[in-house]
């Protein structure tokens, strides 16, 4: 058993790695920059955590999702591995203590949001760390032409200048060949090095159903597949409505979206994971960090924005390698909504500038000031105050974020935090001199560990119940001890916030690149067209379609998606069908022909040729130009 297998067994309890994991680990351990392309649920985190644990030093992990960052840090701590995180919205004091712990405290992992990399405090302190590996999770975010570009990811390359000899590992579940090349270039790979598994999910059965009454079809599906499932919708309102309709039909279901209170979201995810609720209807806020292998189906009630999003979300079904279904419902109304989303996602540049100006007025920030300021932000109140569309506001702020002027942090800090800023001796003297605080301080110390070395998550409600006092009394104790400089107390935040990464600018100095804006818009439209083409495709195997999108050419058809099932009814082999299909396409691409002419020109069994032509007609691949002649129907 080599050192990597020993670490895997000690901390994760597994005797062997999944496919590709050990290849990536050995590549990284050999000092090579490595691109790991592994589908959802492939075990990406092990590919950097294991090599980082095998050598001295700390691993920097750049990831965009605060919730996922917190989840991974907690899981590492549970295994007895020292890990910490720095992300938008933390106080200077919290960041300062975390960085000190990573420099002097034998920590193995520091998770950091990309926005924090370029701050003066981080740049000044990271040089003192003994970094053994740089990990870029969700690496597709660095490509401006990808589906989830984040400009802050472009700052990651500065770490290569600070640590030129430290290997870098980039990880993602979805990327096209062009984007894979772009990512390696942006991250300054010393040489190209891509390790990947196939995107094929042999146990996943893809279905696309055109249906005007989606709810009726959904109820039919969930009554037929009686096990656990996820239903993805595009809006919070629809999540609640669909869940209620299912419940009214005596189907166990709940709903989930980012607008729910953190404790509510957490409890609903737990209830669904443990099987208390069979179905969960959710927006795309649900999914990262899901640890449930027996999801038997994922239904997309609405069409997502891209093949990448669809593949990731659909891939949450069947992680136990047993048969599962990925089902998409669509109709012509979806096409109208897709066209409308382009306008909503890309407001006019003048509108974006008006919203930027209004935001500065909303926070009362004078021009030329405000850099690094953190402001609680209520998008509903802001939109109502200035009479803007909420969707337009959100997408305008996202454009301003891409341009580097501000950050919109939607993830809400979920816990209050406490850190003792005096040492144990000084605390003891304070307790002796201030007996009225002694009992509360002992309550804190008995309830939580690590309070002297780092900020620790606490619950005011838990402390109140334990001491049989009110929550308000607990908060007052915490505030008084903070004022007396015994502790540092960071109350829970209940709203998202905006961070100004640059000072507020006069509108004439606010520059938004028209060229980049147009290219991003064109990229968004192209991705929407690709997913619409997938939904409308009637002749190409669903699995083949997805695999070719991600650059896997020449894959065989799956044999069990809705397209393959219809083909199978013809009683033709794949070879026979494809051979006839290609000849029909070649003949009809040049000019329309009568049916009897096509049959005469194809030197194969007439009955089989007729079957394929009938199939192509039924699936709109060919059509009648007039009463007698057929032609190829170009998309």
C-alpha cells in the first residue's frame, strides 16, 4: 500500500481510489500542473486533498461557493485535519487570525474565494506560508467564454508569480475542448496536462418530453418512479407552487431556494437526504455538496441555460451506479422565455450605469470613496426605491462584478462567531474581578472548543437554552464582553451584501467594455441554442449528443434514451440505421427527391430504407417539399 492509499484509508476509510483519482494524484505529486476533468460525483476533492496531506506545507484551495467551502472545511475538521476558509464578508479580525493560523498553526488547507486573492492583507501574508499545492476548483469559471465566468478567477495567476515552483491542479466537471485550452493558458500551465474520464453515464437514461401540461406529465413521472428525485425549476415562486401541487396529489415533496432562511434550507436538505421527503423541487441553488447516492431521477421542469448546467444537474441522479433517469420537459413557451432571458441577462449598458449610480446613492457613498466597503443589500428594497426591475438589477450588478467594480455576495453568513482576544491567564483574572460574567464565560468555554485560536461558529439560541435564559440576554452578554475587549463577536448576517472593490466612480469614468459585453451575450445565446437543439433533437442519441458537445467524438449510442428507444422499434441495428441515414441525408441535402427515387438510389433492403425514411419524417428530419418530393429539413 503506497502513501496515497494509506492516507485514503486513514481519513476516508476507502481501500482503493475511483477511476482517474490516483492518476491525478501522482501527476500532482510529481510536481506537474494538472487539469482534472471529472464528472459530477467523481470525487474531485480527494485528488488534491490526498497529495496535500502527503507532504509538508499547506494547500491553497480557490473555490467560488462559500457554502461548499464551509462544508469542506467542516468535513476536514471532523477527520482531524486542520483547515480554514477566507471569503467575502469576513471581518478584518477574522481574516487576520485565520491567516496567522495558516502561517504558524500547522494548518493543511486554506480555502479562499477568488475575490480575496488580490487584497493587500492576503498578498502580504501568503508569502509567509509554506504552500505545497494550489488548487483551482470549478476551474471553468476562469474562461471568459465559459458558462459561469467570474473575473476574480483571472487573479489566480498572480499566485503563480509568488509560488513559481508550486504545482497547480485545476478541477471541473464540465468543459469543452476550447475552454480546456483557455483555462490552462489563463492559469499559466507550464505545459499542457489534461487527465479526464469519459462524460458517459451508462446507468443514466436520458428522456426529453414535449408537453404543454408539464404538471400533469410530472405527476405521471413521479408516480411511476416511486423513489427519491429532484425537480429543477427556474424560479423560487415555481419551486413552491410545484411542490404544493405535488403535495396536494398526495406525493411527498418539499421545495428549496436561496431565498429561504438558512436553517430552513438546511433542514429541508436533511429531510430529503434521509428520505423524510421523497422529492425536492428546487432552483439551481440546490445541488453543490449533495451527498445522496440513491437519487433515482432528476427532472428539469424548465430548460436550463446551457448543456453544462444541464449535465451537472442531471448527473446528480444515479450516483450509486444503478439505473436512474434524467428527464427534461419542454414546450414552445420555453423558447419564448429563452429569448426573453437574453434581454433580461444583458441589460443595455446605459441601464447598467444608471443602476450603478443609483446604488452609490442608495448607500450614500460619495464619488471617489467607498473602496473595500461592505454594505448590507436588500435587492427588493433597492429595486422598489428606484423603480428598477429586480432581474435587471441583479444582472446589471453581475456585469459590474465582471468588470471589477464591485462584488454581489448572495451567500449569507449562516452563523454568529466568537473569538477570545485575551489569553487564558488574562481571562482568569477578568473572571475573578467580574463575577457577573464568570458563569457566561464558563458556558462559552464548556460549549465550544478552539475559542482562543480562531473564530468559532456559535448559536445564541443554543446557549440560551443551555443556560435557561433568553436569547436577548445571551446577545447582551456577548456585546458587553466585546466592548470590554474580552471577546470579538461577529453577529449572524441576515442579508446579502455588496462590496465595492474600487472607489465609487463618476459615470463618465465608469467603463464597460462593449466588445466583451457583446461577446458574452453571443456566448450566452449560443449556449441557449445548444440546449434548445438538444431538446428538439429527434434523431441523435441523447448520450451521443452530450458526449460530442464535450469533445468525445465517435461514441456509440446508448440504446435506452428516448431517441434510441424509438430507433430500436424499427428492428434495425445501429450500423444499418446509420448507414441508411447518411445516404438519405447525402441525397436530400443536394436536391429534393421522390420516395421511389431514394429507394432506387440506395442499394439496401427496401423495407429497411422505408422504415428509416418513415422515422425521419416522424421526427422532422426530412419533410415534404410538395405533395411528392422529400427534402432534408435543415435546422
